[in-house]
C-alpha cells in the first residue's frame, strides 16, 4: 500500500473537493481483498503495540477527524481490534465544560497526550476549536484564525518531546452521510446513535467543508502531517488506516529491552 498517496504533502494547492471519497486507489481494490488481509494487519499491529509498550520510549498520538458518520468510532473498533488495552487509550472530546471554557482551548487536551509506550486515539480533538467554533461563530474570526499557528506550535512541541502525531481526516460524501444517517433511523439497534442535532449540522455541510479544507491546509506540517482517507467504503478506510499506523510504528525502529539476566535463575 502506498502510504504517501494519502498524505497531504502540498498544503498550498490542496482542495478538498478534488479528493474523491469513493476513491480506492493506493489501497485494496475490493472488500474481499481488504478483509482477507485483516488478520495479518491486526497481527502485525498487535506485535508492534507490544513492542512499543515493552521498549517504553516512543509515544503515538492518532487524531481522527471527520464529518458526522464518517466512521471515527468504527475506525477505533476495527483497526484496534485485538490490541491490548494496557497501553492504548481512546479519548473523545465533547462539548467543553464550564471549567474547560475557563481555560485556554488546549488546556483540556494536553493531559490526554500519550506517555512513553502508549498509543492514544483522539476521537475528535483540539481541531474542533477551528471547526465547530468557526462554523457556529462561537468565537470571533480574529480568535479562531490565530489558532492554526497555535496548534502547529503545540504539535511541534509534542513532536520535539518524542510524540509521533498521526492525523487522519475521514472523507465522506454528502450522499454517503445521508445514507448512513437514514440507516441509523431505520435500524432499531442503531437508532440510539441518531440525534436531532445531526440534521442541523448536516445543513451546514458546505461551511464545514470550507472549515476542514482550511484547517487541513494550514496545519499539515512536516512534524504532524494530515492524511486524507477516502472513507465512503468502510473496508477501504479501515485497511488503509491500519496500514498507515503499522508503517508509522515500523519507522520507530523499536527494539525489545535487554535486561541483565546473567545472575537470574528459575528454581
């Protein structure tokens, strides 16, 4: 799989509308092919996660962003299937509390970044503060405009302190979102996921697309690049993301620690 195919390497010329959410190039060509590779991908990811935990040096932060129904929860469930929970955490950022609003917008984020040997997945993240707040005009433009540079500085600081940052935008089409929302309404076992606010947010689709495009363009950096994942096909999304996570971990060139056991003996 060609990981670079999905990385946003040229932010200045990036246009979200030019990325086809149905595209399956650069990854598996069919659902059968993707699912056939699942066991090997999950096995390799489990090996690398154990190595990360054992070496206790590196830290991996995975940021998931996307429109409602783009598959953030599904990505966590499928890609991390079979991974030991000992050193993997998923953090969901909801509407800020009164206490959080009394602080700067990054205050609630920093305590959740991974420690040594950990993988942490942000299901939504600090990027909501240049997305939702922009679309709904919660803060003035002159405030959220400054946040792109602040986020870049924050992520650079994390990177310089041995946090590898992997940012994944799950890109779906408006029609695919409509079908997924309708599926929630039609299925009694999934109806609980539906909220009336989902329809209000859907009306702001164009505004969100503009907000995402600018956020990705302004914050895809050498130390924390964005990956734009065509996500209309769930099997493609899951396979590509698993492969990206594996290749990211492999680049760390981790090794198992070698304790001195010369004087140890099992009686």
